[in-house]
C-alpha cells in the first residue's frame, strides 16, 4: 500500500509541519461534535494500561490526548511520545510537559528505533493512512510489541462527511482525493498481515455546526479537499448556506479504533 505521489507526501509534511492546522481540526471537532464524551477521552477509555507498562505512541501530534491523563501517565514505567514532525513534538512537550517517565522522540513508523518486543502497548491514532509503506509500518509495530502486547489504532471510516462536502462543492478527480489507505472498512485486512486477533470498536458521533465560518476554516485545513483551501472564506460560506437548516449544518461522522494482538 503506497501513497500516490511525491506531491501527496510533501502535502502531508506541510500539513503536519506545525500544529496550527491540526489544532484547527481538533478544536472544531471538540466544539461541534454531538457526542460530548470527546473522541480522545473515548479512545483512552479503551486502553488497558497497567502499572509498570512500557507504552509507545506513534504520531503523537499535539499530545492533546494525554492532557489531563495524569493517572494514565503515572501508570507507565516508560511512555515514549513520538512524531515524524519536530514541530508537533515541540507542541506536545508544551501540552504534556516533561516527566521522568516520558521520552519525546522523532520517529518514522517505517523504521522504529527500538529493539524487538520492547513495548506492552503501541498506539498509532489517525496516522497510518499517511504512511508511504503501510505494510512496513505495521510490520515494525508488530516487531517492537511484546508477544502479549496490544496495538491501538484509531482511524475514520469510508462513510464520513467528506464525500458529502465534495458533492456540495462539485469536487471530483484531482480536486477530491479521499485517503482510504487505512479505514475502519479495510484496516482489519491490513493489520491481519501481522496480527492474529483484531477487534474494531466504533465511536458514535456527528457534527452539528452552528457557525459556518468555523466550518469554512475547518474545510480549508483538510488535505483531501485541498481545492477548497484556495477559495476565499466568503465563497465557501455561499456554497454552504443552501445546505443549512435553521442556520446550522449537520454532518455524519464515522470514527473508531482497532484493538489488535499478535496472538489469539
């Protein structure tokens, strides 16, 4: 499973070089999601992290998931928070802070710099679909995971709201490039090359957006809808208005996580 072109790779690097775009997306979902538990809180509620475990997170991003999770962090003998982007790691350090059991590392998931069977838990949320060689990444994750360890990997489904937005804006071909490299629908097949026991858990949620300016800003930050990024905000809002009811727009979301083990 390879990403399409060098342009795709460069676009991803640019999108995640700093936390600005990611912050926009996180804040948008926090503000307008109808499930008020919050996706990051739901994700951590699925984690079985016990005292003394060694945990590796790949693609930490802003570290937002670990904010306010002192009880979970304190259980870890070692917690490695890593990202491919140095800019993201800088933000994560500010958000999570320096602790004796936390190590921040710049890591490429395709070449994880740890010995075999090093970690009890490996986490890679909302990131495997960006990896150029996803099979190599999954192999590396399996290698550094202990034989009785657990891999958690959140992703989205193929029935998210992007298709609806693309239809509204008349996007097709090069102007609409949905990334379906690792989804709730095909993720089990990809993980099945390395893992024997795979479970998918779904997070029930939707968006109820009451400020179309916020929606316009959010859409401009999405790589899959990159042609919208070149539009003026007022023009985006004009195209959104016919789809609003009572000043608000409702959009479906499809998110969840895989829980995978090397052996049954």
